[in-house]
């Protein structure tokens, strides 16, 4: 074989090796995310699928899914390796059947993971879940809880926080969904460069979200135009040990819906991506897109872009 042929073959191996190493490097450099699902009064399967797609199409994340086993025997030994991931997304909700739970070892595993510096994203109805779990209430800050439990936070007209004690006001609820005007209360890496106010589509604004409400910062709020006619927190972050938690009522996806306006909202997608990045790294590099919604208009991605359509 001529020398020139050997050179070409050798160059090919070097090039192929470089490309392979480059691909592996790209995969390993992506933020590893785990979505936990398996039960909810919402459409948890569709929620998981759309959330995974939103995060992965940003190019920043590699997303796995852990589904809570339905049978009790498998559940006993179910214990995901949370430590492999930079962010855990909690997409289970047992509000209609409180017998549905994670295994005790998984509960303790999540507590340890967040205390040691992990990132936890509470996705919409995930904050309705697990009233039996004391540490979960500390992690989420506030959630869907009865009037007798914890404090509710209401935002006053001057943007001060009114801390409503147990047994005053009401339990958590919401009115009809509507295009809510999100108002930034506290600037944070997640909402850096967002307009002060922006519209998100077809959203539930929770009134009287309740909880221990400690070690937390309210990021944004909205006026509850279909219910109480008051202003309530929409997003907040919580410090739990060395870890970080992001919690929001945005992200409603009901049974029978498919890539609905709430998930097509550019503002919601941008917020989800940036919140996940911040939970993992304490920083945000994902830029605010030019089609981000404004105070006066929503901005929706076309239905046709979602791959399952």
C-alpha cells in the first residue's frame, strides 16, 4: 500500500476519533435532569414529555425519567439515584389519592440530595402533593394546603408581602384559567432581563398558597382576575440546606390537552429553561429570546413545532 494511502487512513481514524470525542464531550457537558412522575390528577405523561422536549431542544440538558412503580412490591425498593443529576423535576401529585406516595427511601434520598446542594424544580401541581411529608413542606415553601396549615403570602398594592397566619383567609384554590399578567417582584438570575410585566397564556393563579414560607424569595406575582381579585405569588425560590428549590403554579396541563397554550408560551418555556439552569449551576446563560411576551401580548410557539403533533 502506498504511503499516501496510509496517511489518508490514519487521518481518517484521527478525524473519526476527534468527532466521536467531540460528541461525547457535548453529551457529558449537558446538564443532567431527572423528571420523577407516575401519578397525578393532571396529565403527568404529557407533562413529562413536553417538559423533556422543552429542556432538550434548548441544547443545554440531557433528561431522564423515573416513573414511580404502580405496584406496592416494586415501590418498596424504588430509590432513584438522585446524586447522578444536577436537577430533579417533581411531577407527581397525590391530592386526589393520598395513598399514592414515593417510597420512604426515595423521600429520604431527595431530602439528602437537596440538603447537600441539589436542585429541585416543583412543576405546577407538584406543590399540591405530599401533605404527610414534613420536609417536603420545608422544601417547597408553599403549596396547595388547607386554611389551617402554615402561612399564606399575599402581595399588596405597594408590593409588600402580607403574611396571613393559619386559620385566617382561606385554603389554597384557583379561579378559571386566563392570560395572566406576570409581574416581577424580585430580580434574580432566572428573570434577569425580563420585562417588569409579561403575559403568560391560560394560567392558573393560586390564591392563598400556604406553607412554612421560610427561607424563600417570591420572584413574581399576578392579579387573580377570575377569583379573589387580589395579587398572589406565582414563582418563588427556597433555600433548603445547601440546595435550591424553584416552585411555580405555571405549567398547567390537564387531561385531554396536547401541547396547550400554557406550554407553548415563550415566557413559560424561557422561564423553565432558565430556572433549571440556575438550579444546576447558580447561573443563567440562556438568553431571553426576541419573541418573549410583553405586558400587552402573549407569545406562543406554533403547535406544529412539537414533534408529537
